[in-house]
C-alpha cells in the first residue's frame, strides 16, 4: 500500500478494485460477517458470496486514477480562487445613491425623510430660541433700567407674557418636538429597513444568478462573509449611525444660526472649528476606513476555515490533526483581529484630538464675551455658552458617527459589488419553444469550443457530433478529457466560446435558461436533497399527484421504505439527506427524473459513489423507464456504459472515437480499448456483453 505499508489500515469500501492490495477481506452481507478470506480465496468461493459482489467487479474509466492526478485537479480548482478585492480611497457616492435607491427611491429616501428632519430641527431650534426669549423677558420684568426694548415687547404681548401662558406655550413646543422626532425616526428606520431588505435581495439574486465562473473563483468564506457580517452591519449598525450623523449635521447647522444672533463673533469661531474638525476627520478616517476594509477581507478566510473544518471534522479527528487545525485557525483569527484592534485604537485617537479642540473652542467663546461684548441679558449669555458647549459635543459626536458611517458603508460597497456580478443569462431576445419541446431529444454539437477562464486552455475544442433521438450514449475519457464539460455546456453553466448546440433543431443559446434546464433531467454524482418532506424533494412545485410519486418510488424500489416511515410522502428529510444513505439519495434523484419525464436524461457518473446493489437498481430503472428517451451517461465504470448504443470517447477536449462499444473494442489501437483492457479480470466479460448487444440490436 505504498506509504501505508508499515501501518494498520482498515479499508471500508464497495469498490473491489482496492481489494487486491489488502491482506485479508471481511465480507459483510445483510449485517452479518461472512468470514475472513484472502483475495484469491474470495474470488474462488463464488457460492459463499452475495451475487452482486461476484458479478459487479468493475473499473474506473480513467483506469487507476492516482492521488497525484486528483491532487492536480484539486490544485487547479484552488488556483482559480481569486483573492478578495480590497477597495481603496473614500466611499464612492454611488454607494450612497444605491443605498437611497434601495430604501424606496430618491423621493422617499431624500425628500420625504429630509423634510421630516428639517421640520424636527426647526421645531428644536424654535424651542431653544423661545427659551432664551422667555428668560430675557422674565429678567426684564424683574429688573428696571435695562432698556425699553422688552417694555415695548411686553406691551405688545399683553397677557401672553404671564409665566403660566409661557409655560403652556413652551410645553406645546416640547410636545411637538417629541412628536416630530418620533415620526422622523420612525420614517428613517422604515427606509433603512427597506434598504436592508432590498440590498439582501439584490445580493442573493446577484450571487444566485451569476455565472459558474464566479463560484469557481470565489471561496465559500468570502460569500458567507457577505451574507453574514456585511448584512449584519447594514441591518444593525448602519441605520443608527446614519440617523446620528444626520441628526448631528442638522443640529450643528441650526445651533450655529442661533448662536450668531447673540454673538456674531462666534460664527467665525464656529466656521474655523468646523474646518479643523473636518480636516481631522479626513486625515484619521482615511486610515480607519482602509483598516476596516482589510478587517472585512480577512474575515472571509476565517469563515472558509470553519466551514472546511466542520465538513471534514470526521477526518480531522480520525487523523488526530486537531492541534494543527487549531493553530491554523488561531493564525487566521490573529490576522483578522489585528486590523480590528488597530481600528479601535485609531478611533480613540480621533476622539482624543476632537476633545482637545472642543476645550479650545469653548475657551474662545467665553473669551469673546469678555473682550468684545457687554451683554446685559443673562439669557443671552447662558444661551450662547450652553449652545457652544452643546455644539462642540454634538459636533464631536457627529464626526465620530460620520466616521463610523463611512466605515460601515464599506459593507454596502461590498454588497453592491456582489449584487452587480455578471448575470448568467444576458438580457436580450430569447425564443420560447412550444410546450412539447423537445419532442424527440436529438442533440447536435457543431464545432463547439469551451474554456472556463480566458487565461486557461480550451477544455472542449471544435467538438462536433450528433446524438439521435432515443439513443443511449456513454461518454468516457481520462481525467480532464472534458466529460463533465459537455454537461456544463449543455446546461449553459458555461458559455461556448464558439460553435452551436441544438436540441431538436433549436439553438440552446436562443432559449431562456429556466426553460432549457427544466427540459433536461440530471442525476449528479453527488445527490442533492433539500430539508423538508420527501414529497417536496420529488415534486417541489406540486405539479404531480401522490399516485405519480408513489409510482416513481416503486420504480426505484423505495416505495416500501417510505411507506413504513411515519408520514409517508410527508416524512421529513434531514438537511442534505443526512438521514438517508448515498444510494437512497441517488435513487430519489432518479425518481425525480422519472416523474418529470423529460426527453433528455444526463447521468454525471451517478453510480460512482454507490454500492453495486444500488448501481444495479439504477441501471434497471433507467432501462425500464427511459427506453424511449435520450440518455447520456458520463461513465466512471466501463460496465455502466458497455451496453450503450454508442460511446463517445474524449481525449483532451476532442472526440477521439464515437461508435458502438463492440466496434470500439475491435480497434486495439483505440483509446476505449486501452481503457477497457486495464480491467484484465473482466475484459472478456465486457467484450461478450458488447458483442451480444451489437448482434441483437433492434434495428439490425
């Protein structure tokens, strides 16, 4: 066993190709151990073994696919992953526009909410102005010799200057202010909630609707990061910081106007302070914003590592590499939390410098009253000082929140990036075929060339062949020959660089993607089931009756299994079908294809990971239910395609051979012959099956 020769190895497998390398074999049948045998003894005792084991000794089409070949494929896929893009500079204005658009449009987001902000702050400014007026009026009533200004005002006001009336009026202003503030905040949060929902919807549609190239080049952790951390920032943090920033901006504007009416010199001080604060903000936030972007980008590898660890937890524990995984996680987490700590330090430094200039500003305000004004009314002095202190506090708070807002807007920027991915289906003219299309299942490839990335080589090059209706076609080739690329191109998971593919005379590029894919049934190598009931897995759109579903389950020998489960068709399926075996999940996928009755069925190495009993059931079900349909089988074992009408042999993206398997086995120089001859123990049996099928063809 190579590197494992000095170790005790327990191999649990349904692939007999591995058995020739082991010291002893325990055969388990129906939960019972048949006994221990050596390899030669095992195959000498046919009567003591389950029949399916003796009759199903197959090989992989690739021959002996080595670990090196699999490693090359893994590295190729890994090399396609691109590093996450980290934007530079300030947040683009387009990000704010798209956020406002997602909130309900510019009229609702800007005009309506802006009007509510303006109304609330005008009321607040009037509240402060009236309070100052009231204090001065009370001082005028109690002090003589201050001047005639308020005497004239008191005569004009009549009974209104009474303290009780002023108190009632002031109370009305406060109640109005509270009401306007509540309406403003409610409207703003409603807009933000709608924006968050629309951004999430657009992100989902952008990711789900993009090309397969995106998923080949983007790690799972990066995608999860967008849907978790970035959406959380938009949901939870951004609305509060946006509200605080706008509130601070309106408050600073109106306080500046009010203070100027008392002390015009304060306008100069206020403008200078605003400029200084803004320059500090620009200088500090440029660094903090870029640090936040680095932090966000370094969170993706943490998610990817966690996802990979959870998926491979069994293997990790079996090999005892928990320490290595933990150390790698710590390294990734340190790389992520490092920028986060630096960002916090930067925010504190930003706050420190703002505090320093706040103290300087308040000192200048007090000095200006002492040097330049001889104010008689205490209300004016108190108003100016309190508003100056309030102005610096709210401006400092606003600057911090503005900085946080720009930092959180990087999440909107990242969400928009994925929302605007290249769509899989381009907008343009598309032809909707008749409801009976395809009625025959004829497939024609005409000089089709495909590559996954522009910088990579062609995976299919000038591929031309025709598949007649009702034909059963096997597709074989070594690793990287382009077998699965044919399926990807047929379903338009990847676009052909040149050439055409027609199904019953209709170019698939002229069809809407949902129509094309709904007319082709696919049974993948790794069966996919969804959380929910078995009925929803068989018929997610409720298009068929229970009778049809039970009939399909009967065809794949699963009707009794689900009949005995509580709920029958309404019995629940665990996430990913974890409560079912791989073979059962594969049979359910086959039942799903039987129900839809599409004229074209594609099996992408569907029996590669199942036991031989399930393999036999799948082959029987296909032979029975898809006799009048076109079937394409991407083969992993020669025995699964040896009875095909024709076999398409691929090599490096070219059609090497395309004929009946018996004819291909007559050509000793052919690629198919070399692939089949690698299974020396069953080659004669394969040749016998191919000869029988060739001699007893229906059209002969």
